[in-house]
C-alpha cells in the first residue's frame, strides 16, 4: 500500500495516495513500512506540515537506512523551512548512505546558504564565497557553480583562490577563452591593468564575440580616461550580446560614466531582472535615476539598497547555519 501510494502521488493523485495510506494504517496486524512512512512524509509536506513530515521521514530512515527518498525528503523539509543548517546535516547523513545523491543534495543546500549570504550584500560576501566553494567541492563538475565561485572569490579579493580555480577548472584548450577571461578578471582585482588588458584581448582573439571581455576592456579604457575607446568596446559588447547580471551591471556602470543615462538605466534594470539582489546595481541605478531628476524612483531604489546592505541581526545570521 505504501508503494501504491507513492506511485499515485508521483502520478499527481494525492487523494488516491491518501486513501492508500489510510488503508495501510487501518490494516489489522500491519507491519511497519518505510514506504508508508515516506508516503506519510510526502503527504504532510504537501500540507506544509513540516514537523509531521520530518517525523515520518525520520521513522522511514530508522526502518530502512537506505530509504533514499525519505533522506531526500528530510533535506527538502529543512530547506523549505529555511533551516539550512539542519538540511546540511541530513544531506551529510544521506552522503554516508548513498554518496552521489548525498553530495548533490549537500551542494544544493550549501548553495542555498551562499545565496542567503550573497543577498545580504558586501558585509557577508566572504561567507557566501565559503559556501559556494564548499558546494563546488561536492560537485566539481558543475561549471556554472565554478563561475559563481570565481565571481564571489574576486568580490572577496581572494585572488589566490581564483587563480587556483582557473588552473583546476579551466585547464585544456576547450576552456581557453574562459581561462583568459577569468585571468583578466583576477588581474583587474590586483590592479594589473596591462596584464588584464592582454588577457581580455587574448579571449577576444580566440572568440571575437566574447562580449564579457569587450565589456571589461571598455571599463579599463574608461578608467584610463579614454572615453572614445570605451565607447568602441561598448559597441562591440552590444553587437555580441551580454549573458549575465554581472556583465549587464558593468555595462550600465560604463554607460553611466559616459553620461548615457537612459541606456545605463536600461542595462542596470536588466542586471536586476537577472539578479534582484545585486546591490551594486541597485546603488548605481539609484544614482542614475537621481541624475535624471527622478527623485521618487531614486529614493525607492536606494531604500532597497540600504535594506539589503544593512547588517543582519546576529540571530538572523545564525539561522542560515541552524
């Protein structure tokens, strides 16, 4: 009956699954069933009764320590409640039972913890970088996560970590463009403008449509006071197309410095569409709106910026780890 209920639930029939569980519970002399407890946990989760779900999943894992669906359910309950520390502990227990599944779940929880810290802005960027790096250690094949770790490592001025990540995750000819680009990004942080320029130009030589490299060349040119060169690189960015919130942010910053406020606003809003908690984009957008005379809009945006960058209470920060 437990297996039948789980199949019905997978098929979208929660009512039928509930009847199967009721039939199991009503059966005379029934033996404990890890599948029935897993079903009980899933049905409780649908009601958002997290305590009942956790109890049922725990019972399932006691009846069968390899009840993978119950272990995954426990991790999900912790994440749904926002109790990410507990979810990480359960993912670690799952990793002892089924390593591949446990590592994937642990990486998901660590990334969620990193997301919480990242949304809090510059005051917790190092904590976010720690969590993302730990997640990457669980799933080293995740190239998207590797780029996120690189981005946050550079924001936290961890240039040695960034160099090691580039060497380890971007080795080989197939990663030559990305390797040159992230090398340039690291050299920007250590203020080696000439080295950064050479790295970005190498990336463009290999891939003339690599908009991110053209964008950073525009930023370097602007920093050297060469506005016309910056405009030329901005045009190249637009021709190639941008891909990420960070590249939209930097283009918005360059256009604002060039005085092209309407276009700057467009790209800063595009950055926020991709990442609503990108605090630097909020700050720059508020400045742009103020320069355009849109005082009310500027106040609204800057208030959100202040809310996101306000240091959290100690107990709120601890919730990420509990």
